[in-house]
C-alpha cells in the first residue's frame, strides 16, 4: 500500500486518480480548496489553502500527485507552487507526479511544445503555457535527488469528453501520440489507470510521458 496525496483531488482528473488508487488498496488523501460534490468511499478529504498546508502534505505521503490547474488564484502561482513542492519532496525523499495538458507535448521530435505556439485557442493559452513552463522547470532544473514524472493526456480528454473505459492505453515520451486515423484521445478512467500504474511500477522517473489510445 502506498500513501498517495492528490492535490486537486476533487477535480475531474484528480477524482479519477483517487478513485482508481483507492480501488487498488492504496491510502488516498485528496487536498483541494472545495469539498467534493460526490465523495469517493475510502478517500480522505482535506480542504484548505495548499500554500499553507504543503509541507504537511508532503511529509504525510509517499507519492504526491499534482492535478491542479492554473486557473483563478493559481493562474499566476501554480508554477512557483510546483517548484516549492519539488524542493520539499526532494528534501523528504518523496516522489512527485505532475499532471499537465496535451499542449505541453511536442507534435514531432524536436518541435516546440505546442503551448509555445499559436496552435492553442486563446482562451486556453495562458493555462497551457504555465503547464509547459512547469515541465521545462523540471527538465532543466529539478532539485537534486527528486524522483518525478510529468504526464500529459491525449488531445481529446476532459470532463467534456469522458469517453469509455477500455482498460488499455499507450504511453510515449514528450511527443504526442496519435492513432492510425490521426485521432488522439483517452478516457478519464484509462488516463487515471496509466497514472496509478506509473505509481505502482515506475517506468518514467525523471521524464515526461503522454497517454493515449
């Protein structure tokens, strides 16, 4: 059993991760700013300011999953918050996984991350850029000794397109995954399965990877 704390555990991605992890017998804590609308049996819910509680959250977990979005008050703070999380986790010997977006991936080897191009709709551009900066921070300057991974979903992913649970997925590196028809999709449940699989059997330590069918 692994002690897993999900930051943003009441959101779409965070709740799917919490549900999958607790179903496998892990000890799961969700931390968020608001109470869950549909609590998951077996998940411990904590509510508060992550800036105030971060040190304690790190010390009480084996793995910390960041499933926060740079929206609202976190739009300008999330990058520095994740940097603080990385330093705290490195000092405590804890593993960190960050959930980013599709736009943090590259469309081809050596290409610019999509978030830094004009390929992102304007309403999502700021959020996409912040999450791309988070992975660049880890790649270029993760604290010494930090065990981290950064995971990005397929292009078609989110509460607007929950998809069906297929029980399968593919992983890649920092280049986006498309199927033979040119589609890039993953359901919420299968994306969560990939993340909990990575927690249980690390295969991408110190790296970014994408998940899609």
